[in-house]
């Protein structure tokens, strides 16, 4: 789902179950392990931008965010007023044409209509520079037509990404937030 009206309606109704209210532990752990503050990073489907804020406050000045909903910028900007507006894209992910060293996945993939998953993999590959990485959290529960969030499993993710990426890590996440415990995979992939 990339429909701005759908997501704007969810924001207006306060239906923001994806919002953990902070950067989640697996992503904090990962970000804390990044030593190169010059990385050009994208957080797609940024929502309230908790991971973007965490990166920014730790000196990652090349972080960029994308969300299809204008309210996302407003909410984020109230908390992080010094974040440059030009580094926050209010746009459809599939229309973004830039390049990044790292893309952080957190509740974006699972929000897309499963029919768009192949496009997601291809576009991620296109956005990443040589040796670029896609890292983050993917849900691990049966894929149904009910959603978002839409589920998936290791086998499906391997099939989807292995043409464009080397899958370096795909393991059960042990420090998910309580509502997602036992339902997330930590994944790290490098562009082929």
C-alpha cells in the first residue's frame, strides 16, 4: 500500500500501531554498531521518524527519511526541529531516485501490498550504491490477505531477494518490542 489517502486516514484516526514511540532495540543496537558517520542512509516509511531521530542525534548527517503522509514530517519536525527539511521526502517510495549506502527497514515492507514486493526488491537494489546494504526487521508470520501488516517467512524472503542481494544475516530477532516478540526477523543484505 503506497496510497497517501489510506495512510493519511490512518494517521487522522490515530491508527498508528506501527509506531513504537521510540527507536526499537534491534535498530538501536545496529545503529550503535555503525562507525562510519558519513554513510548516506535512507529510512523509508519513516512514520514518526524515531530511527531517523536516533541516527541524527548520533551524528549521522546524511540520513534521509521518506513517508507518503505529510503528517509524518509535522510530527517528526516538532521533536527534531533542526533536521533539514530537504532530507525528509514526502513522496511515494517507488518514485524516489537517489542513491544510498544503507537503507534501514522498519515496518515499511510489511505495509506494502504483497503484489508490490518484487518491485520493492528491485527498487531497493536500484537505490543502493555498489556494496550498499539493506538492513532491518521483517515480519515472520504467515502471509495472508489481511493486513497491513502483511507477513512472510524466510523462504519467501530468500526467494524474493536472492537475485539482487547477498543475504548476510537472516535470523530470529531476540529483542523485539513486546507486541512483535517472536514475529520478527533481523535481516542484513548486501547488493550483488
